[in-house]
């Protein structure tokens, strides 16, 4: 595997006789960029923590986030303290493509967030 990014996603839900079982979706993405970052950052409830700088992303980079806190949620968006469209409860993670800087804001108390940024 050279110059490739692979992702696997699976979603299973069942309630009240309704079931969803979306099998693994495999994506093969050609990696033209050369930058990768993997770290843990403390995100506070005062906001302004930049997880991803726009110049780290190339044209549109892949961002993996995981809320490592056991109690509090964290929100993420393109502004320091508002317009957050991603919410991760304690222990949750997500993967998305970002074209702009990504900021984090903890709900009640500071939370550690693991992040991986891959310039695509």
C-alpha cells in the first residue's frame, strides 16, 4: 500500500423492530499530500483550541477525532466558540474531510481529544 488511505465504517442499530446494518464501507483514497499528524490535545471549555490549522490540510484533509473523556462532550467547528456542527460524547469518535481549520470546545470541563490529520 503506497500513497493510499483506506477507511472502513460500520453502523448497526436496532430498536422497536427496526434494524439498520450498514456493512463496512471501504474507501480507497489516493494520498497526494505528505503530511500526517497524530497527537492528543486538551480542549477546554473556554474555546479557541485549534485542532487543525487550515495549512495542514492541503486542498481537503482527513481528520479523525476521538473524545478521550469519560464524562463530558466536546464540539467541533470552523470557529473558536460557535457554529460547531460536530458533537462527540464521551468516548465517541468520527472521521471527516475538512477544508478549513477545526476548533474544539469542551462542554463542562477540559477534555483530552485524540486527533489524526492526513493531508490528502
